């Protein structure tokens, strides 16, 4: 009998199946069309893997309770696959979905399957092709008792950091896919922040790609240590063999997306959470796509004349490093604040320190900063915003000066730095004991008699303007 079944042999499914098999598990594999199954068998023959061409045979080969891991295109495909599986299952069998599914779909699937006597475990998976094979970060959720059946396999195939698996039970329903969704939002913001640092260094300080690659490699040894920093340095060293140009210069500047960053921002709006940095990064992807309009506007619309002249390069490089780290801290502060709000609003009891531990290995946003984030939430379980933890507060109190200088210089010289700017705006807004919202309340009450609260009395009142 096989310990687990992998449904879907695309990029991720194939590599996860191999990972499971390499860890000594007997794995049954199945794909909707036979072409991928044939290709998989030919490319990756493995003593622990058996391929099946009939769905019923695939299901019958599994130990009970059956554990089936779906790694298929997110959306309606997951529903149609579940529909095809259900008649073949027994009560208590477990379906896991490892795709980038919308957490609301996972909530629905969890309850639908529970009603029918089956278990649904949504598993956020991060790490791409390489991570899937050698150790991804896994974010599982669903019934805790059902999770215990799959935990030995999931925790074995996950990345391991300091002897701990980057996988732990996160909560009920689709909490795991929720955590993955916000992870991807943070991923978008992280990428945009690095891009803004790169643009500043290249277009305002006049550094070439190789100099910037060397700077990023150096930064990657300190506070900014992260997978995205590392791969960006690597990307910048690559030369296109056809043109002999830096590879980055021959890539069209229109960025695509599959939608998880947008979902994160949509959910932040639904919950009333200020997720400004991720949202700016989503908007910048949209703006990048109107390439032709941007090319026209470049000729039509005026900007400032000034470039950064006679700059002290070393001083500016350090300012950009500090600004980038502040942007990163702010992104995580907003993302983890969103987790905290979601946990309360959806009743999931998310453990923020555990989430940070999961992200330390295997996933795209893995970074040194996650140890400090985990420690901050471990030290104070009620911490509402990372900005107020002793470690991050000390850094922000210093680095905010650098961020101001970089943002101002970007504005003066006409370089859009939306995520750097959003980070500073959030910082200044958050540290303002007095906001301008009293005037907004007055305006609302003036034109619409919406009522307002006074600082000196209880309750809502309307003022006769
Ligand atoms: N690539 C990545 O880096 C990551 C991807 N993910 C997520 O993992 C999931 C899979 O991604 P990935 O492996 O990259 O995708 P691929 O495109 O490589 O594979 C898609 C899989 O879905 C199957 N599929 C598509 N349509 C159907 C259908 N109608 N019925 C049954 N099966 C179907 C395909 O089978 P067939 O050949 O028969 O069409 C194939 O096995 C997605 O949700 C993705 O967002 C998560 C983390 C990282
Ligand atoms: O889930 C992932 C990693 O964690 C994918 O790489 C991510 O979905 C890529 O997103 P997009 O295509 O929207 O940039």
C-alpha cells in the first residue's frame, strides 16, 4: 500500500512527490492527462513511486485513512478534482490541497467535505520548484485531529531550520491558505522594495549592474540577509549571450501576477487593515503593464531636471541600505498585523511566532529578520505591531532618517519609490498620536449628519453646522 497519493504532476506536484519518496514514503502518483504521467515516469523513475493511470486504482492503492495531496491549478480545477475523488473515498479520508487556493474557497471546501465525513487540509506551499524537491515551507490548516495523520509526512518533507520543520499546524478552515496568501503579498512588497533600491543605485547614483550585484551580495551578509536579496544579486550578474547586455536590461519591464498579492490587499480592505506597502507593490505591477502609455508619457510629461550630482556614493549606498531594511520591517509589521486581525475576526488563533518560524526556511520570503520577528512575538504574545518591539523600535528610530533622505531624493529627482514612501508614510502616521481624522469626522457630520464623538463627552452627537 502507498502512504500518500499525489494528484497532479506539474512542476510542484512532481517535485513534492519526489521529495516524499526521497524521504522514504511510498507514493502513488496520478495526473489528469496521461502525458505528464508518462513524462514523469521516464524522467524520474523511483523505487518508492508508483504511477497510476486510473483514478480508482490510484485511490485503492492508498493506506487508510487515505491521504491525497492535490497539486493542481488553483480555482475551479480543485473543485472538479474533489468532485471526482469523493465517490471513491471512505469516511475519514483526507484530501490536502497544496495549490495557491483562495482561503475562502478552502473555508468552503473544509466545511463541505466535513459535512460529507471527509477531512480537508489546506496546505500553503512555498519554495517553488527547488523548494518542493528539497524542502518547502508548508502552512497546513484544517481539523487538528486529521492533521496528526499527515503531520509525520509533511513535517519530514518540509525545510528544516535549527532542527525544526518549517511546517506546523496553523488553525482551522483555510487558515493555512490565508497565511500563504499574505506570505505572497509580503513577497510582492519585498521584491518591489529591492527593485526600488536597485533603481536608486542604478539610475540616481549611476552604479552599473555589477557594482549593484556586489553591493547586494554584501548586504545579504547582514540585516538584509534573505533569499530574494541573494537571487537578485545573482540575477544582476547574468549577461545575455545573444546581446552581451546585462540580462536584466533585455527583459521587458511589464510584470505579471497570478493574483495572490491582489487578494492580500483586497482582504486587507475588507478587514480594515492598512496594508499600504503590499498594495503599492500590486499597483506598481499594474502600472508596469501600460508600457506603451508610459513610453508616450515619458515624452509628454515634465519632471525635475536634477539628477544626483557629486553624490557621496558610499554615504548614499548606506542610506539606501537602511531605507530598504526599514521598508522590509514595515512590510512585515503590516503583514503580521493583518494576521493578528484575521486571527481575531475569523477565530483562528494564529500563532504569529510560529508563522515567522515557518517562513525561515524553504519559502520565497525566507530572511534573517524572521528570527527577530518570531522572538518579538514570543516575548510578547499581545504585541500588536512589530514597530513597538524593543529590537525593531531601536532600528526604526535610527533608520527613519535614512528613509527620509532617500524618499526626498527620489521625489526631487523624479524617481518613483512607492514602497519606500508608503513605509515612511505608515511610520509617520502610526507614530502620530493626533491624526487629521477629527476634521474628516467634522466634514462627514457637516454634509451628511453622520454624527461624531467629542473628546470631552461620551457617545455620538450631531453638530448643527
Ligand atoms: N510554481 C510555483 O512556484 C508554485 C506554485 N504553487 C501552486 O501550486 C499549484 C500547481 O502549480 P504548478 O505545479 O506550478 O502548475 P503546473 O501548471 O505545472 O501544473 C498544473 C497541474 O494541474 C493539473 N490540472 C490542470 N487542469 C486540470 C484539470 N482540469 N483537472 C485536473 N488537473 C488539472 C495539471 O494537469 P494536466 O497536465 O492534466 O493539465 C498539472 O498537473 C498552483 O495552485 C500554483 O499556484 C504554489 C507554490 C509555488
Ligand atoms: O506562490 C509562489 C511562491 O511562494 C509563487 O511563486 C507566486 O505565486 C508567484 O506569484 P505571482 O505569479 O503572482 O508573481
